[in-house]
C-alpha cells in the first residue's frame, strides 16, 4: 500500500472520528449512555478500534434520525450486549 493511500485512509478515519464527536453531542442522555456502554463493551470484546469508529458512525446517524421520532437506541438495536454481539459477529466493510 502506498504512503498516499495510507494518508487518505488515515484522513478518512480522522474525519469519521471528528464527525462521531459532533454526532455524540446531539444524542439524548439515554442514547448517549447507550453508545457509551456499547463502546466499552466493544473494547472489552477486543473489537477492531478502526472498524468500531465506522460502525458507531453509521449507528449515530441512525440514532439521531430516530430521536426526532422519540425512538431510543435500545428500541432500534436491542440491548447493549445484543448489539455488541451483532457487531462482533458481522464483518463490516472498512473503507480503504
């Protein structure tokens, strides 16, 4: 892999992390707690930190959209344990 491609991937990861921080600020207290617990659970399970950023980014967009209809993350994804197991059990595509 070329250094240029590494830099593009890194930039994309950094952009995703920054966007996640912005999205996290928009969560309700209940949804914020859900993501916090999910993040901790994925860390305990040894889930790839890079893939986790992309998975959380996708989830944060869905959760914020659902918040407009007063639907909590738990109702969308189930319990933190269930969602962590779902994430770990699936192969999510990480942009290259």
